[in-house]
């Protein structure tokens, strides 16, 4: 590539010199510098070259040349305002040049190929195309504060250039402007710059680069091949990459640190694609858009998507094979582009953990499509919309838990919660699956690859797409078979009186066995409360019922533990002891254990001459014969202690029965 471009550079120089015949003849010469009139009325001239065209004389400028601010010709004072294109081109023996402040334009190729030039200070406003291209001896460049444009190829192939200072008025750094300056290790890009051209700094030796907050456009591959680049400070508030499909930092394999400024609003498409050394990046909350392929093929291990992100481009994190954790805090976000074919985490094969933030309101369509590495997901309370295919292709996802405070998606069962998407497509089931009553349609492949022991389809479901044959047992509550022909099961239970309809309906008729059921029996579940002293209360409740219970112990007692279906829910009781159960979709049980308020209280139980004292975990018996047998049982009738000791330590809190000499004592500890 570089050899081809060097050939083109040579051709460009030759063509410029040939076609310029008759166009650049100087008008007069003073002190070895050749001038051409710009405007006699305004008394302005430009520096030109000797002869009728560039190349008429080899090295007409040699050594040190100082261009004056003004020059006198025929008793008239002229101001020198520009350097004509090609004026010093190929003057290899030119060693230094002094450019006055009056010059506002350096023309195209003005110093092209001046290999003896070592340093230059440029005061004017415009540096033309290829102005210093191929100045192989140039080591230092100072671009003054009056310069506004650094033209295309301006310093290309200046391969000894180590430092360039760019003035505070430069708005445009052109295409290939510093390309192949392979000694350039540092450059300051001021905040005035709004555009950095294609390949502007490609193949430089830069180690650190700062992109100012005024940059709105960056050309493709602007820093391509800067293999020594280690740190990028990216402060462009809202920036676009010109062109497409080519990373700004393509080939920057040693880039380890990217600092994104606190005011950045947009991370452009393809911005950091292919930065294979980039392992971490902090995306500030100011960012509202992450572009297509922005971090594709990076080595990111963890990524946090801030709460202000409203748009994410397709394939934004494609190929980040080291990515293990995503913290998703975007409150209301859309995926932009062909999302079903180009998911944002495609190829993130090691993604094991996805944390959905507590303020997230919407999980976008296809957000985690194809992330096959993570096994569980928690949906917090604020999520009210889950886009189509959000978890499609997550082949290892077996557990979805929804916050009990989520009114949109919480429909609990013994194993997982079931999630309904915005398009009524269910994401994943569990061993015993009850579909929410709000679901009206189940899309094709909604349960593809998921084994469900028992499926319950409510009356609201009127359509079931194909490829949903995944349940051993299915209860369908709609007396009219849903259309779509897509559901089969080993055993199909249908409402009483609808056997004929299902046995002839497409899809349903393929069930191994079709049985009728009484709907009122199936739609109710047994709810049982087990109290501390062995009391049991049971009742049947409608499917999906949420019960409000108040658990208040007697004076001197406190609530120790409350469990619902084996899960400790003690911390979910409010100050009044009120507890709201999850939606009851199966037979359920609540267990309550009370204990004494304080171990410092001594409890005394008296029966005749025998007294039983309880303090902490110690039971003391007074007044009984020392050889009398003592037996202690728990409320299940299991023997806890049997012997004749009168001071006994019990290991567990609970309600106990103690018998001695025919007397019975009941106590709690």
C-alpha cells in the first residue's frame, strides 16, 4: 500500500511540474526571491519560482531563505500575501525558510519534496494540499494561531517529523495530512478542530492522542496503523465517522486506555473497532448514542451502558470474545439497524453475566440476541417493556427472575418467572409454566429448544405459531383451539366439552392423548399457613391470586422467620407485619416461626411443686425428684431430649413440650 502511494506521489509531482508550463512565470525578482503580482491595485504579490514553469531551474532556492513582509518593485511597495503552489517544490538544498505573518496562504505543493528543510513556523491561515509533502528532513512544525486549514497530504511522508504544534484556530485537518509521519510521537489537537480527515494520522508513532470537544467529523482510519498508540482521550461531544466500515483506530493493537469525556454525547460508529488491546472502557452517563460496531472486536471484559443511552447501533460490541459482564443501565433504549440479523453482542461467546439496572424501563428488541453464555437474568421492577427477540438464541438461559414489585412481567412459579414481550412473544419457560393472562399470541419458535414439563395456556391465547411442541403436559383453557397450528404435546388437557374441536384442529390433534378437565378444579391452588404452635390453615385460591397477610406475634414474642415455598421472605414484611405473597400459580405454603423478644427475660412455668425456668437456650427444672425422667418433644412429636438431668441445653429455637412426673409444660425459646 505504502509503495503504491509513494509511486503516486512521484507521479503527482511530475504532472504538476509539466502541466504548469506558462502559468507560474515570475514577474520580478528581488534579493533572489521571485514574485508574481496578485493585485496591482491592492499592491499584493505572491512568492513564485524562477522561469516559466516549476522545474525550469533545479534548486533555484538553496540554503536559508527569509521571505520579507513587503518588497519594492519600480518604486512601489508590495505586501507579500501568499506562496504560490509549487514555488519551492523539489528544492532539496533549501535548509530553512522564514515565513512572515503577512502570508495567509501556502499553495498546493509549495514546499513538496524539500528534503533539506528541518523546521518550519507557519503563521498564515491556509496550508494547501501537499504543501510540505515528502519533506523527509523536517523534524519540527509549528502551525500558528492564525491558521484555519491544514490541507490534504500537507505533511505526508515527513518521516523524521517528531512533533507538530497545531494552533488554536485550526478547524480542519485534511485527509492524509500527517500520514506516514512514522516518527511523530506527539501532537496536540486543539479544541478548535471540527474535522479530522481520512487517514489524517495513519501510520504515525503517536502514543497519546486527545480528540477535542469541537470535533464533529473524523475520517475513516484517521489513526490507522498507529501501532504504538496506548491512550486516547476522546472528548468529541457529538461526532460522526465519515465513510463507513473502517475503524478510526484500525490496527492500533496496543491501545489500552480510552478516556471518554464527561460531556461526550455520541460514540461514533466504527470508532474503536479492532482495538484488540482495549480491555476496559468507561462510558459516561452523558452518552446518548453508541454507534454501529463502535467497540467491535475489542478485548473488553466488562462494559457498562449508562442510563442516558437512547440508541445503540447494531454489532456495537460484535466479536468482543473476552466480554464476560454487561451492566445495562439504559433506561429507555432502541437498537438501530437490522437488529435481528446483526445483534449488538454477536460473537460475545464468553458473556456470562448481564446486570439490568434498577432504573431500566425498557429492554430493547434483540438486545441480547445470541448471547449463549449466560444462564440467568433478573428483571427489575421498573422494566415495563421487553422488545421482540430480546433474549432470542440465549441457549443457556434457564432462569429468569422478575422483581416481585414488577407489575408488568411478574408471574411467578416454583422455578422461573415467565416474561411476555411487547409483541406477545414469550422468551423462556420453566418446568411448570403458566402464561400471563395478558398474552394473546405466542409467536413461532417462542419455546424452541426449551423442555417444559407442564404448560398452562390461558383463555386469552388465540394464536400459537408453529415449532412450539415442547411440553410433556399442556392445559389449554380456551374452549376454542387457538389458530396457528403450532402446538403439540404428549398429553393435552382441554376444557370439558371441547374434545372434538381439539382432536380435529391443526397442530392440537397431533397430541398423543387428549383429555377433558373441569376448569374450576385446575384453576385453583391450595394455600397453607403453618403457624408456630403447629396450627395449620389451608384454603383454595384462584390461579394468580396475590394474598395480603398480616403476621403479628403476641406480646413478648417476635417474628423470627417467614418462608414462602421454602424461600425466606422475612425482610419483605413491612413495619406492621404485612406481607404480600407473589402471584400464586401452584400449591403454596407459608411457614411462620415466632421467638421470645429477649433472652434476658426469665420465663417460669409452674405446675404444683414443679417449676420450669427458661432463659436463653437453658431449661432448668426445680422441685422434681432428682431421679425423675424428663422428656422433651418438638411440635412434630420428635423426641428432643430423654433423661433425668434437670438443667438441659436446647440447640434450636421453637415450641416444645416437656413432661415430668405426669406434669406437662409447653414453652417456647
